[in-house]
C-alpha cells in the first residue's frame, strides 16, 4: 500500500478545524454531484458515485446534503455548476510521482493554482502522461487492526467477497479490489460484521519510493498545499514514509 494511503488515513483520524471541514464538505459534495451527472443517480449502479458517497459519509457530511448533490447532478434540482474533470501530473522533491484529480468550473484558474503550489514547494509540474502510467485504479477498503478479525479470517472474508489482495499498512489492513468489485467486497465485509474505517476508489502506485528526513517533510508540504486548493479532489503519490514519521510531521 502506498505511503500516501497511510497519510490520508492519519489525516482523517485527526480532528479538522471547522473551516477545513466546511471546505472538505464542499469538495466531497462536488464529487458526488459530478459522479451522479456522469453515471446516474443510482449508488448501486454507479461505482464512482458509490465511492464518492461513501467518502462523504466518512467525513460526516449530512445525508440531506448528499441527496441534494445527487439530485443536482441528475438535474432534479436544476442544472447546477458545470464542472470539468482535469488530471495534473508532476513530481515532488525526491522524484516522487504525483497524480492530481481536480473538478473545476474555471480551467485557467485551477491550472494557475496547481502550478503555483508546485513552484512554491519544490516540485515540478509535468505534461500529460508523465506519471499516470505508474498508477492503477483500484478499490481500497481500510480496516483498522484494533477492531479487525484476525488476519486469516479477514483474508478469507475479503477473498470470498471478490477482493484481489490484503496488505499490511502498519496500524490497518488494506483490502484491494478491482473497481467493479468494490461494492460487492464492501457489502460482504459489512454483512460479516467487519468494521470498515474507509472505503473508496483510489489510484494505487505500482511501486513506491522510500523518503525520510527533510525530503519527507518537503513531499508532505507539497501534497498539503495541493490538497488545500478548492478545486483539487484527490492527490495520489508513490512515496513510502513510516507511519510514525508521518504522524509526527
């Protein structure tokens, strides 16, 4: 599992400020709206929407807000804003590959903000295709070890549900699925009483690069700068930093 997945898990556990939580709500609801517009308003029939809704619920976004976002996407509450999906690619310090997904109603504004974040934080923005080949779209279900069944039982449940792999991510288990099997595996685990910490469609790196010290700090600083941008939905990376180091940073 990529270091960035562990970083996201650590950040999710920390208490966010009201301002940051409000900003995150807006991002998550934008993702729900666009997913409903692109693939329909059925959570069961739209894998991308299912992932967006699951992520919104994980951050305690009210169900009414989620339902309204779905209806805006399907046109039941008007057309809503016209968001465009854009992917940016580049490198953080240490040669760490970054893949950035954004939803924007102003392509020029978003490109300028992303470029500025890279420039100020020692990274380099690349052309399309620079790093995308290093990542694969997968479903990722995180189960904390403190509340998980033993490894053998969890692996059995995951594989029976259709998962591809179970990986050790220090304080948690990460269950990897093909995107189309994501919902089935999640349902199988929940039916067996497994407590799920998070579940979403993600981009996993094929390999990771270990970083430490000041270089690790620089990588995480750039990722934070990108994630704070209003239009940026997700930042994926191929770094590997020990969990205790990330928590301290």
